[in-house]
C-alpha cells in the first residue's frame, strides 16, 4: 500500500485465511487466500481492488502459473453519523453516565446503508469491563458482554424516542 496510497488515507487489508496443501513435503497445486479490504473512501477502495487484480495477473505471469481472483465488490460504504443527530444523542446519553465520542474504525457495517438514505447515528454501548476481564473486541474468540450495561442501551433508546420531539 505504501507505494500506491496516500499515507493519510487509511486502508486496511486483512488476509486471515490462507489455505494450501496438507503435506509438509509436498508443494500444493493450489493456494486460496481470503480477506477483506476496508477504507473510508469508495474511490480509493476501487483503486486498491484494481491494483490487487493487476498484482495477481502479473505475479502469475512472472511465476508461470495460473492465478485467478474473485473480488466481491460489496459496496459497503463508510458509516457516517449525521452531525446534528450525533450532538442530540450525545446530549441525551450524558443523562445515563459518561460518554465518549468513538474513534473512527474500519469495521464494515450494514447500518451504513441506512445512513445513506436517512440521517442517523450508529452508537456503541460500551460493554467493556476490565475488572471482569471483559476486554476483547468484537470478532475476537474471547469476546464477551458486560450484561450489567444492557439496561443503559434500552434506557438510551427510550430517552431518545421520548425526547426526539425536541430535536431541531
């Protein structure tokens, strides 16, 4: 990425699956690599995907083998909260305890499609509890939820619905 992307434009490529042969002394006839690509910029995302296709094409030629790529161009857009609604939600949430504005993440989220059509806010509840050892992020094998926090989520939604008439 360092030679193809502006270093101030975040791009994450994750390849968590690499499957090949099973013999320690046999060169496999096929290798399959699976992964994800995430960025905040859809144009940049398409540029990187095009670059990946070229790399597969030219490496295959260089090594005199067949290389194919199946790119699923699922158009997951970035999840972008409405600024005015975010302010409203933060103000209401402060009634339940301390709030923190989350840092941008590279997670792909279905909710982003709703936000393209209707102004909204994606909310993290904050279920981490170091005292209980609940410290692992989503998709981690040891992920857990501090269930003592769940009432705050229900209360927040209730307060948001109740106060929405005051939103301007």
